[in-house]
C-alpha cells in the first residue's frame, strides 16, 4: 500500500503523464487554452493534449503547418480569426477528430487545399 502514493507522485511530476503546462504567455483554465491577442507569429508548441478549446484569435500567425495541432485529439473549438494566415498545409487538421467549430474569418487565405478537412468528421461550423 505504501507503493501507491509514491507511484502517484511519480506520475504527476511534470513531463511524466500528469497535467501539461500552459504555453508561455497563454492562459489555461481546465480544457480551455487562451492565446488570443499576443502577437504570436506561430502556433505555440506543447499545447496541452487535453485541450478542448483553443483561442488563437488576433495574432500574427501566417502559416498553419501539419504539426501545429498534432495530437490534440480532444479539441472541439479552434479559433484562428484575425490573423495573417495565407497558408494551411494539407493534413493540418487530421488529428482533430472531435473538432466541431473552426473559425478562420479575417485572414489572408486565397486557396484551401483539396481534402483539407478530411479527418474532421464532426466539423459542422466553418
């Protein structure tokens, strides 16, 4: 029985399966990650895997890569409005199986690649 508390402490140490830290400058509350209005040029790395909502509105992001949202399997709402996005790589949303809402208004997108939303079966609002 003494082994159980020690095992729990080990599992909850940072980087060992416990809660993931919030990206620098962003604020996190439960499953929500708020990184809006921070003049970010790229999507922050090491986003919490449990995130369900991600607000990146009002930044200076120009490109969405296929690795930016990799592993965010629980993400339901992704807000990317009012950035400077010109390119979204094919496969950028492929891990987002739970994605329901994606906001891309007020960007510099001219063209979306074929099959960009393949792998997002629950997406109903774009």
